[in-house]
C-alpha cells in the first residue's frame, strides 16, 4: 500500500459510516481484508491494522476531549 492509499483508507474509515461499520463488525482480519479489498484498497494485514489502530486511537481521543469522566458533555 502506498502512503496515499493508507491515508485514503484512514479517511474512508472516518467519513463513510457504512464502510466503517462493515469493517469493524467483520469477524476477523481475513474478512476485514476482503471488505477493504472489495472497496478497491490494495494493502497488507499490517497496513490495515495500522490504519484501524490509528482510527481507533484518534476516535478515542476525540471522545475523551469532549466528555468528562462522568459522561457529561463539556460545554464549548
């Protein structure tokens, strides 16, 4: 996978809820790879895992920035 493809996969995970849900709900890495390849991405297991990890890490930090420990939205 090129850097451009890796970035495109990450951006697709962020922007496309249907794609993201299909990938995240897939049963195992082999199925995830099939879904990702069916959308035209050409990447290795490691590259997919890195994109998923980056998405998960960034999503977790966005959630933590917007919510207190008690689950209340922080004003602003």
